[in-house]
C-alpha cells in the first residue's frame, strides 16, 4: 500500500512538473508575441506628421480682386470695348450739356438759341444711343456672331430696311451717329434764316461741317451693311479706296493697309475730325481758361477722339486683342 502511494506521488509530481513547463513555455511565447519584432535591417522612418490644415481666412480679398480683374477684362479688355465706353462717356456728357442748354433756354424768346439748345440735346441723345450699340456689338462673342451672320446670310432674302438699316448692332450704331448729325442741319438753317453777318457765317460753317461729317460717317455706315461686308471674299467693301485713293495715289501698299477697306476708311474719317476738334477745343481752353463751356467741350472731344482712336485700332487685322490702356 505504501509502495503504491509512493508510486502515485511520483506520478503526480511528474505530471505537475510537465504541466508547469507547458504553462511557462506558453507564457514565454505569449510574451515574445507581445514584444515588437527586432530586425537587423534598418527600420524605415516613420511617416512624417501631416501638415496642419490651412486656416480658412475670414476675408475674401484675393477672390474679390480676382473677380474684379475678371470683370474689368470682360467689359473693358479689348480696344473695341474700351473705345466704345469712351464714346458712351463722351455722348452722355454731350447729352447732359444739351439738357442743361434746354433748361437754360426754356423761357427764352430767341428762336435761334432755343433751336441750338434742342439741337444739341437731340444730337447728344442719338450719339448716346449709337455709343451703346457700339458697346453691345464690341463684345467678342457678339462681334463674331454678327460677322458670321453677315457673311452667311442670303441678302436677297432681306427686306430693304433690314439690308440697309437694321441688320445688326453695328449698322444701327453707325446710323445713330449719322442721324445724330441731322439736328445740326436744322440749327444751321436757323442761323441762316435769322440773317446778319455773324449768323450767316456761323450757319454756313455749321452747315458745311455737318455735311462733310455726314459724308465721312456714311462710309462707315455703308461698310456695316451685310452685302458690303460680303465683298472681297468676306474682307469687306473697298469702294472708298478704289474711288478716291487709287486714282490719285495708285495702288500704294501703305495706303491700302490703312484705307484698304471701307471699315478702316470710315474709322479714319471718324477719328481724324475728332482729333482735330480736340486740338481746337484745347486751343479754346487756353484762350478762355475760365469758360465752363470751353472745358466741357474739351473733355467731350478728348473722350470722343480717344474712343474713335481705339475703335480704329481694333479694325486692323492682327492688332492685339487687349486694350493698351489696361496693359
């Protein structure tokens, strides 16, 4: 019995030792698994800490500046647009000056003075209408659309009024300027009818200047008619050069470059007189520096001359699209 007990104790001790070794081995294995693996190879550097998110600015000044620049380029970014806005400013000043004259002469008994005041107002309004038509047609997409329509339309299907007066905004703009000269024919007639040496001279000068101006503007008007725009393979009519320039000066390459189309010739015939008028207005300011009328006339003519010059520049093929005054 005692021997059996001893054998049982030895057996239990053997099982206990074996079980203890298993437990210790399992614990060591778990500890090894919990520890990071150590390698002889160099460890890759940890990913850098991501930069902090940008702080949202409370002000949108940069965005506003960008939108302002885009808006400026949109409405003033070409020679044609900038020139049209100069014409609009000059015409608005012209109309306001005419309105002031009408108010001043409201109770006047001088028929010539009243006619002069109303003539200035009517002419200023017509020039203002024409200027805004120029602004409308000077946007690049509108200009392309008008040119495409003029070059593809079958002119035989157009009525007389459409063909010669209302086909596109360019035609309406030039006709508005042309009709804006008619009130001065009435004013000239009023001066001539009143008689007297001074009034006769003023009436004759005004009549002559108005007729010459209308003849020059008509070259521009005619160049905007669709059947004229289709001539010379779509480059536009060149009747002014063929009738007036080529017989006198021959087929000069220089003159053909600047007066080769009626559109360019009309632009020069509009810019030239306005530039001369601006110089004369400057002379009047120098002679009568205290005259408000002289200063108003000078500012108006300078705006008109600059606008006409920019429009003329935009008519040259190959001229850069950006307006020079905007860089």
